[in-house]
């Protein structure tokens, strides 16, 4: 499976064009970031979830959960 986990694929990633060039900010954390940075609070955009689900790992039959809610459900859809 490709590694989709980076700031550029997060729904909170906000690119801003400035006179000095591009500036990238995390809307959730409020910090300047870079496209390839990774944080544990990553919440992928809908089109990224669809791409991830197309590339299901045949060994584990792993699929990313469609509904992202911060509850007791982990990334495999199992209840903790």
C-alpha cells in the first residue's frame, strides 16, 4: 500500500499563496507545516480515503474506515 499519510492529504491542510511564495498551514493545529510532514492527528480527505480503499492490502484485507469519527473505533474499524 502506498503511504498516503502526509499533511498534503489531510483535510486540515491549508495552502496559502503569499508574495514570498507558498505557505502551508495546518488548520487544526494552527502551525506552519510542509506537504510531506506527518502528524498523528492526520484526517485524510475524502478522495484520499477512496484511493486508499482501492489499494486494499490482500494479506490483511485492510480497508480504511469510510466515516472518520474520533470515537473508540480504530483504523481497521474495530471497536477498542
